[in-house]
C-alpha cells in the first residue's frame, strides 16, 4: 500500500486518512449513577502514543508529548503516586524497537484499572478517517510502530469500566494536501493551573470525545502565538495555553470546550478549530448529570 505523509495527514492510495484529537464522548459508564462515588478519581492512568520518528512532524510531536508530561507532573507534584504513566512513545525494552501497534494494544489489555480510576490516552502524530460518514468510528492513529484504530483503543479500555476514559489524539481530520508552515515561537513556560488540570482529569465520570480539527480539515503540526507549555502542534499548544492560564476556572468539559475550540483556531492561525463529537458529563460543580452535547 502506497503511503505518503504530508503534515499531520496520512495519505493512502484511495481515501486520505485524517485523524482527530479525541478526548472521547462523555457517556455513562457502569455505576455512574452511584451517588456514593468519590468526588475525584483514585488514580490517573496516562497513556502516551506518538509518531516521533517522522521526519516532517516528529519533532513537533515529541514536543507535544513532553508538554503533556510536564503539565501533568506539575499538576500532581504534591501527590505523584496518583499518576501512572504508560509511556509507549520510546523503545520497547523487551524488543529493542519502537512499540508496534499490536504491542500497544496488548499493553492496554493488560492495564490494571480500578473502578474509580480515570484513564487518559494522548496521541500526537499522523492520522486519518477512512469513512467521512462515520468519522468517529473510522479513525486511524499512526504511531512509530504502525497504525491503531481509535475504536479498538476505546473498546479495550472502556471494557475495564474506568470511572472516566479520555482520549486525545492530536492529528489531522483532513483530505487536503499540504499544510501551512508556522514559525515556532518559544516562550518561557509559566506555572500550570494545578486546580484546573486536576479538576478536568480527576473529577469527570464517563468518556470525553474531542478532536483537533473539523471533519475534512487538517490539524497543524505548528502554531502561531505564545506557547507556554512548549508543545509543537496547534491543538496541544492551545490546550496548554488554557491549562497554564492562572485565572481560568472551568467546572466541566462542556464549559471548557468552547474556549479550547477558539484557542485552537487562534493557535492554528485560523486553519482549523477543535471539534467535539460528543461531550456528556456530570458538571464538576454540581452533582446532577447534564445532557450530551454534539457540535
């Protein structure tokens, strides 16, 4: 199969695969209606995936991974034991090679996740959609060791019935060739808004589903403007801008998403906005469940 990569877009003979940043749809999981559930998750499992060896966007992708690690470590500096990193971005010590797609899925299957644990999967790399009529169901994530299907990641982890499953994939949703090259502006990283990051990662119950770009558009492996988290791609730069904003106070993902959508548009130089497939969460400031939202 002939594969040609452009920007954060994977071109395969036939339809172009374009992929998404998925912080997945918050839909009820087992026991979500249990009023005795603690206000926060006991543990946060962070799965990291990357296409870091790509000559075009690999450097930006690795910066995205570093920015994510730095933000989470800062937010949990006082209780590091609550965060468990599953870093599948480097070399698998058992094989001496990058993690293959099969090895990544096997790792997910073997994860020990408590019923009150949250899971966040973060990916930066190439990606694509094989069916524009079913974008969420046909996402393909490209990592150094091959291709992953988002639906497989979701199915494996959701079957473990975590408190919340969050999937973020920083990659294209476009069939368009080419990509605007943005100059990288390095800024000193301020302090992470610890309360905001912890609220968004510990208090949700369910699943969140957000992607970097609208259906049919590319996600930028570059950015414009300030970069407090020293990330490399527009969506992650935008996410870090909000996570580092000290006066930001969002009580739920529903409240947070409009700001993320606008910030992504600004960071991409107007090339794309974040897109939510569905957000249906229990507001973090109240105990009542909210209705789902589809953009």
